[in-house]
């Protein structure tokens, strides 16, 4: 049975939702599912913009069959070749043998690498600035390399103002009947998953996102719809989401607040983290988030790290090193290019307290544009009364730093 929705006149969402997949890219938990978006334009020529993951191929085919109603599919535009969007290409080629394929040179290379038999079809290779007409609708192609694969492009329909944005402006969470961002409470229910999607999937490539945003800025007054490959379509308040992408890709914190991430074997380091959180709240800093690095998937920690201006790392010493999952979290920060944050450190060790110096060295040597506060809370096994002044000094230093940020 088909399941389609109208985006605007003659343009339809023909994608699918997935609640069965547990891990996106086999690494990131998606407890609320994900959508695979594809779009069909019915003009003088019919045009399918991207396909879906193989697991959703049957739904895509049923949607196409319903809308095409026995007529052929004329064109297939591939903006992004990653398998969660490109896996169903071969099935489209088999079902619609006369379809013409429009994409970039690198995308065609990847299609062949994945074993798709594209050479039996007309392959139309496009580059930045090329245009193509399907009848009443004319599109222009804009390169978006490394957002987040090297072959990616976006397509702008100059007739109806639709930007097919590939993986840009996407989000985790299945649509489940809703299509537009204004049909949900995005700021309440979706923004955290949108941030987690962007920062973990595309976060490393902030400069490339900035380049794409710069290109989009030139046609911003013409964009009426943003149609991403995951998540809802934007037709209102486009500036809200564009501003979020601008901040995330410039590594600018969204919130002047404190993220406390702790690694605790027996609860003693956790107790210190909790005590610090209470001290901050007593001082009026209530934008405080607290996470156990051992039972929080690192994708959530990365998303929160992109959100907050200040990060407290609280780690026990383990085998004379940083607790392994805390070290992995730091490595992910490096891999995803996080920068422009202020850190504070809580360290613990029963006989050889090494974690603080090692965490500071990692921040100083491996991360970019980071500040580490001089104040540090050092524990020998547990937080004792003689450490009260040290705890207060750390809380005061964080408050002072936050106030300086708020004034700037």
C-alpha cells in the first residue's frame, strides 16, 4: 500500500520510515527511528530525487507505482550516494529501464563501485552551476563535497523554490505521518536529535557546511522549501534551522552552560560531579547537564558537547591513564573537530592520580582552540571535607568564565 505526502504542487514525498533499525550507520542509537526521504516531481518529465535504504525499497516502489500510475520514470537525480539513500538505485534501474540518471562524476564512480549497472542507461554528469529542465521546472546543481561524502551535491528547483539538500538539514527520528517541521514541536521534541545527527554525522566537516551555507545565502530569498534526506521538510521559519546549522558548523556553543561528564568506577567521582552541579546551581547557573560516560552513548555526549560552552571532565585514574570510555569520548571530540570550548577538570586516584594531567595534555595537544581553567579538583579516592574550598574555587571559576562569555 502506498504512503505518500504532497510537499507542494506536483512534488511528493515518496520515502519511508524505519523503526526496526537499532543503530544508524551501525553505530548511533536511534530509539525514535529515522526516515529515508525521496521525492518525486511530476512535470512533463517525471523525476525521482534520490532513493532509500534497501530495507525501505518496497515502500518506495509502491509509492512510485501509485503516483506514476503506469507511466515511466524519466529521470533519477542522485544527490548523495551513501547506501541509506542510494541502495535502491539498482532496483529503480531494473523497474524503469529507460530512466536517465543525473549525478556527479564521483557519484557515478561510487555507483559502479557498489555494483550498480548504470552504464546500460543514459548517465548525465553534472557539475556546479549546471541547469536542467524537466518541463515547467528548471533545476540548478550545487556542489556540496564532504557534506558529508565527496560526491555530494544539492539540487535547487528555481521554479518552486525547493532545495533538495541531501544530508544537510537532516535529523534522526521517523516522520510517522508528519512531513513538515511545523507539524511537530521541533524545538521541544526534535532539536536534540537534529543536533546529534549533524554533529556526529557531519560535524567534522564544519568548514564544508559553511561553504554550502555561503552558497545557499546567495539564493536564500528564493528558497521556499528545504527537503532533506532525513527528517522533516522545512517550509516555515527556515532561518531558525539555518541559524542552528551555522552555529554547529562554526563550532559556536548554542548554550552558555556547563556539561559535566564523569567516569566513576564505584560512585566516588560521580559524587564529586554531583556536588559540583549543586554548587553551580546554588550560584544561579542552572543550565547544567550531567552524564555518566560509561552508560551514555558517545553520540549523545558529542551532541551535548556541541551544545554547551563549558565542559567539565571528571575521571578516575585507570591503569595510570584516563578511564577508557572517557578517553574514547575525548578521541571522538578530536575526530569530530570540536573546538572553542572551556574545560574544567576533576581527577581522582587512590594511589596515583594521573587522569587530570593526561586529560589536560590531550585537550592542549589534540584539540583546537580550547581553554582549560587553572582551578582543578583533585581527589584521593573520595570527596572529603578538606576539599570543600577546592570545590568552591572550581565552581567560582566556572561561574566567572560563564559570566565573561555572557558579557562578550
